[in-house]
């Protein structure tokens, strides 16, 4: 894709000339509207989904944080508050709709964030070498995750991340600013920086650093304990849905004497060997970081979509190796997979399908059969094996595809930095 084409697509994604509605656009919008109406009915408890009430986080925990944050202070004595300072904006956002009860206002704002993502994806799907597959990944992936998608603030963060990646096509400084803001909402968007093309690295990283410093300083001055999130998760253990937790789910059948307790806002295993497994998970994350740094040093070919592919791979690696894999984390992966598949030449099709499938399994393990997961029943263990197995497979396929596409000498990559998909040898451009 040429620079001119990129600029044209960017103007369209940013709100310029809109293509006329077509059947290809109306279909995903119609399905989105129907499925999101279903999600709203679930979180409003008109339709009750089996298992624990997923809306308690909003109606009780978020609502309590709202009361503290409204006084100009972070909930420093609450161990469940483990978020960067800008998360306060998401928790306080229902104040924008004072005529609604807190939880209802929150759900409406999440719906609006969802609509923003859909709009951005639709606009970016038009043009040469673009595809509408990414739109369908978003439409399907969110609803398959169930009501949890609307009962956490992660969808708002995902909207910022999607906007950042799409802004990177021609607007690197805006991308940097959005990445920094997203990272101050929930850290993980910082991983979007790993795949910025060489020609844009300086502008993106400087913009991110300046924006992050300014926003963080503003919070530090206005609200003490803004940096508390840096150590808030230091003592977390192995959460029951994580990859490492499979060790203890299976060990229970062989006499392991540990237990499950509510700690730091999630259910974690406690007992013999837990500290070792938690350390192993952290070491796996370090290995993942090492591989990403090595990939970055070797990568030379940045065809259209490579930045999105790298971001998706990075977040996938860190999510899968984490000590905690909460259901809403799948939203991160669905959002990034959707951006990847906007580009016709993306190699992330199979990993994206696995992530969407994992979302469908996730709604079964939480909330529907969460009691079985906590109790390590055969059904609960089976669901965790399938869901986490899908994520591991997605990691391996995504890493392989990213390497083959960007490292000179690998199959599918060209050493001169030209896009193999460009028949005329057009220099590849990438956000």
C-alpha cells in the first residue's frame, strides 16, 4: 500500500469522506445491533445468565470506588484497586449521565465505546489491501464473551487501543499519545509500541513518553498515590483461570492439599507449590519479552499491518503467560485481532480464529460453569484445558506468522522491505 493510499484511508478512519453504505457494511452493523441489544439485556438482568452475577463488579466495586475517587483520592487501602491512575476516569465516567443509576450509566457508556470501535473498524476496512474480516472478528468476539464484556471497563481501553493502531497509519504522534493514555488506563496498551515501523519509532515513542509523563504528573499532583499500581500486583498468586492453575486443577486429583481463596479481587490457589508456579509464570513472561526484543532486533520488513500483528502477538504472549487470565482479558485480544484482519495480507487469521473460539469457551468457564472451575470438576478442568490450550496455540501460530512476515530470509518476508503483496514493488508502509 502506498503512502498516498495510507493517508486516504487514515482520513476516512479519522472522520473524512465516508463511503456510501453497502450491504457489506449494513450486515455487520445489523448483527452488531442485535447482539449488543442481547448483551444489554443480560447486564440489565432481563435475561439472567447462569453462574455468578458478573455485574457485581460495576454495581458494587466500581460504585464504591466512584465514591472514593469523587473525593479526589485513590482507594489506596483497597487491595482490589490495582490500576494506573487514568482508570479513575473510566470509573468516574458514569457521572456524564447523571440521570441514570451508576451501573446503567456505565453499561450505556460501554455500549458507546463498542459503537466507536465498530465505526473505526468499518471506516478502516475500506480501500485497497483492506478486508472487512476484522469487523466481523469484533462483532462476533465481543458477544461470544458474554455479559462480562459489558460489565468491566476493559472495552473502553480496547477502544483506545484500536484508535491508536489505526491512527498509526499516517499519524504516528497521535498513535503515541493514544498508546500512552491507554497504558495509563490499564498498562497493556504499552505493548503496542513494540511493532512500530522504524521510520516512525522516534515520533511515536517521543509522543508516548511526553503524553504519559504529562498525564501521570497531573494525576500525581491532583491525587496522591498515583503510582501505587506499580507494586499493587506484586504479591498476586496463581488465579484459577490461568495457564499455571492447570497444574493445581490436575494436582487436586492426586491429593494436593491446597485451597482456593479470594485475594486481590480474584480467586487464587493457595498451598504447596503455588509460589513456584507463580514464579514460573513470571519467568515465562520474561522469556516472552526476550523473544519480542529479539524479534524486534531482527525485523526489517514492515508491510501494511505489521504493527498490528506485532501488538496482537505481544499482548497474546503476555496474557497467556500471566498469573491471572480474567475473562475480560479476551477483549484485548479480540480488539487487536480485529485490527490485524483489516489488512488483507495479515498472517494472523488462524490465531484470530483461535482467540474468537477461546472467547466462546471463556463464557462457559465464566460465568456459566465457574463453580465447576473453582471446584476442579472434570467439566471445569476440561474447559480450562480447552480455553488455555487455544491461547497457547494462538501464541505459537502468531509468533511464527510474525517472524515469517517481518524477518529477512523467513518465508513470506522480503529483504528489501517491499511488500510481497505489492505486484509493482511498492515500498511497504506501516503504522
